[in-house]
């Protein structure tokens, strides 16, 4: 049902099956805009389409799905999540129209070219005028009319731009979902639009990590599915050279970093443990090859985020990982704000004791953006990737880390990680198969 006294616009476009140019669907769309919220109603003609086989005819149904190639559109500010999905969906013969707005898009040769209306400066927080202009520019666009799916990762709120086109939307959060919707009104409007997206069965609300899935659920009541990043594109696996140093992943907070390094060096010397430890960015100042990283015996983390693409890569390469225990990290964060990219307040150094908007779950659940309550910090940190994955080694102190570095069977851990990763890959393949078949 449209809002009261809506602004309406009607348009007819034609969408053709890529495999059969004579097979076109005429599409009549009406969208409603009020208070920043856009909804659509659509009537599509199926004239000329091959009628799909009955659901119980599995062989014919599979053949029908294979002949229907899906086209996915993405405008993103991060190159890694979409790069990973491209590799995950290769077996399904999916076409991507990747028009990246990331500053690193040159690395994957996906920089947006000839993109209408949108650019780096306006797509993160598009005004109502920009959204309307984008729709008008593309409603009859030949390339756009090939699109079956819009995917949004970073920021997922960019999917608001695509609602008027009445196609399948896949929201796949890789960080806190209000990115680009920092003000209270914008965040609340995004929640309303996300609810509209979620109510349509053909759409998918997901996250690549449990933390962001729970975070979305806290503020919307929507329960996203978790579709972790696979990062099989590394094409590398653990092959340690024990003469190379154990690496310390980047730590945010200069003072804490210096103290941690000094304490670890002193402890290794005191306990006479002959292990060489170096900062990753000392060994590889600019960039590294995956084939180089897998030669190091292990990587130590004091994480600055709850989920990282580089962490996905390292875990999938079966590199043994050492993390502070949940209790220790909660203490360190409460005292030193080490996981500073957990909240947007931490990123911009404007720490808060509450979120701008209220959660919708029970009142006893702590606020995820409260940086001044140790219990809230502990509660939310437990959803971090490194407390969800098996075969990560946890330390309760710097002394404990030194001992575990010397006593842990790294090869055994790596082999177990490899088996687990194979299971994750198989499970993800089936999840994506189900999603794409449902869309078809």
C-alpha cells in the first residue's frame, strides 16, 4: 500500500534474457517517495518467456536454471567483498557489472566508467534528488535492463538507490550497516527501507560475519543469514619457513602497540624462547604477495575490527592465528580502545555510551555502541569472527602468548583449519546455489 498522498511516477521498460534477445519482459513500475522511503509496484508481462518446468521435474528444472544467466550490478566503495563474491559465484556462470567507486578500484580494474549521476562524492550519502535522478537516468537504459540483481556490500545502504527498479536486492553487510547513514533521521529511514526490502521473499538480507548479522538484528529485528567471505582467490596455503619471523598484524593505537611489542620482546627474552617476531608492516612496507605471507609460521593479532577481509584471507590460507582471549580483549578495549573500528564513534574518535537510535530487541541486551560499559563490550565482542572460528589459539596475557608461541603445534592447527575451510566452501556453495535458484 503506497503512503498517503505519494509522489508517483510510472515507467515502462523492457528486460531481455541475455541468452535470447527475442525473449523480453515488459515492465510497468510505479514507485512512491515520501520521507526518504521508496517502494515499488510492478506488473511484468511474461509473453515470449519459456515456461519453467514443474518444481518436481528436477532434471528439466536444473537445465532451465543453467540457461538463465543472471546479471548482477554493484557500485561499491570496497574492492575485496565483491571480488570474493565474483570468485564464489564463478561455478554459476553469473555476469557482474562491477562499477566500483573504491579508491583502490584500479587494482582490480573495476573503476566505474561512464556511470550516470553517481560518483565518489555523492553515492555514499545520496540525497533524494540524486536518487530520483539516478532512477530517471537508468530506467530505460539498455545495460540496466539486463540487470537481475543489485548487490550492496560497503555500504549496504546504497541499496536504497536501487529499490525503484524492482529487481532482486542482495544486502551483504561487511561492516556496520549504517555506514553513510550516520544521522538519526537517515539511519531510521534506512531501517524502514531495509524492512521493505526484507519483506520481499526474492531479496536477501545477509552479512559476511555474525557480528554484523547480530548488529542488524538488534536495530531492525531482521535476522540476516551469514554468508562468510571465502577468499579462495589467494591460491595459496600454509608452507612455513621457520627461519622467517612470526608476524604481528597492524595494531591501531601507537602507544599500545609500542608497549605490546616491548612486553612481548622482553618476555621472550626472559623465558629464553628463541622466536623472532616482527610487525607485518615492517617486513612488508607497501604490499605483500599471498605466497610470501604463507611462509611465516604464524600471525599475532590485537584486532582493530571485529571482521576483516585480510583475516578471512589469512584463515583461508590456513595460517595459524593467535588472538587475545575474549576476557583479555574486552579489558584491553575498555582501557585502551584497541578495537577502535568496532563502532563509527571509535573511527572518528567520538566515543558514545549509546546509539543514536534505539534497538528493537529486549531491553536487557546491551547497546552495541556503548564504549563505556565493559559488559556491553564483552557481550558484543563475542560475535567477532575470531571468537566464532575454530582452531584459533587464544592467549590470556603476553606471558601466555610467548609460551604458546613456543609450544603450539602449528602444522597440526593448519591442517585442521584446512579441513574446516573445505567444509565452509562446500556449505557456502550450497547456500549460494539455493539463493540463485530461488531468484531464477
